[in-house]
């Protein structure tokens, strides 16, 4: 098992999860984070820290595409190990539906 970041993170990009991760398995894209499934130790401390509720265990049904996306982009995006300020409109974006189709960007973030 591993944890995955879903589209609820897109354009919210709260980094509270990064701050508590004991193995630094978060990677930063332009407008979302992902978890490297090979580095995640399944501790679960990140899940309750996410204000957007974007982090879920991969054992939940229907998360296969998110596991693939997290694996792909964690190999391409830079590692993020410390908390950053979220985008100014993060709270407004938190509950928006269909964010992947509307806003996903494959571009990397800045990382640490």
C-alpha cells in the first residue's frame, strides 16, 4: 500500500503534508504535489494534514489512475521537503470538481 495525491490538490497545493512526512516522498509540480509510491512508507501521517483532503490510501477503489500519475510525475518533478505558502486562491479552489481536466499541468514546480 501507498498513499496517493488526487486532483483535489490541483491549484490548492497546500504543503502541510510535506512538513510531516518522515521520508520526504513528496514531489512538486507547477500546481499540485505527488507522492513517490516507492518511497512512501505507508505511515499515513500526511493524510489528515491535507486541508483539501487530496491524499488517500491507494487501497480505496478507483485510485489506479492516481497511483500511475503519482509514480510518473514523482520521477520527473523535484523533491519538496519543506512547507511553502499555498496559492492565494487555494481556499476558493478546494471544493471545485473536475480540476484535472481543467487545470492539470505536467510542468515541474520549484522543489526545495
